[in-house]
């Protein structure tokens, strides 16, 4: 498990840029609330006191999702377009819980950004399991999930897509995405 990234002005700028990407892809006035480390400097830009900063973007979206807002789908699309697939997955799972489409979920991730969604779902009586492909489980996820288990690196390697996959009925192949 890796430690949290250090808070710095560069990390804060990266978080602010991420927020701008999400709002850009949202396409209209967002119906979510900005929380966390970006707020102090945005509200008090001229202050001589320097805030500790942040390394992420925290937004309150669960009320929008729980209310079944038509903009929940818009937010999911904006998060995906801005590159926040894990957050989009979490919002999609919460929407499914609140629609009554599921009562249990399993996520294959070790991203602690999923923690707030897991806490919310479990707090409302749902079951939420985590399989981590990293060989260890994030402490944040292990603390809040109904259960959390690591997957061995050997099993993860066995489950990877082949480098090339032929498309049935077509004369083309799909290539495996490069590891990040």
C-alpha cells in the first residue's frame, strides 16, 4: 500500500485542474457541493494564512444520486470523461443501491477514493466487498468495507487480457491497453 501523496502547491494545482475538467465535462452549472482542501483557498484567496492544501477533489454527490436526479447520469459521464473512472463507478453503484437494483456489491480496486461511497452504502445497510489486485488492501477500504481481501499477484496475472484478441466475424484484433 502506498502512502498518501504529500500536500503541496503542485498537488493542489493538480486537484484544482481535475475539478476544472469535471466541471467542463459536466457542461452546465454543477449540482454538487465542493468540500475539502480546495475550499479554503478558493474562498479566501487574498488571505495571508496558507492552507495545508490538498491532493484530491472532494464533492458531495450522494444526495443528488439518492434523490434520483437526472443529473446523476450527467455527473457520471463528466467523471468518466475527466478520467475519474473509480469515482464514476462508485457513483454508479450508489445509484444502483438507491434505486433498489442491488443490495450487495463487490469492487475490484484498491483506490481509497471509493471509501466515502462504501461508507455511505454500508451506513444505509448495504453490503460492500472489496477485492484488491495489489496484493494488499488499502487501510481506508479495509476499515469501511463489509469485507476486503487481497488477490495474489499470480492470480491477477492469470486474469489479464491477452496482448491481442481477435474480434469474431471481423478481420481485426483488439490490443490490450498499456499498463499505467
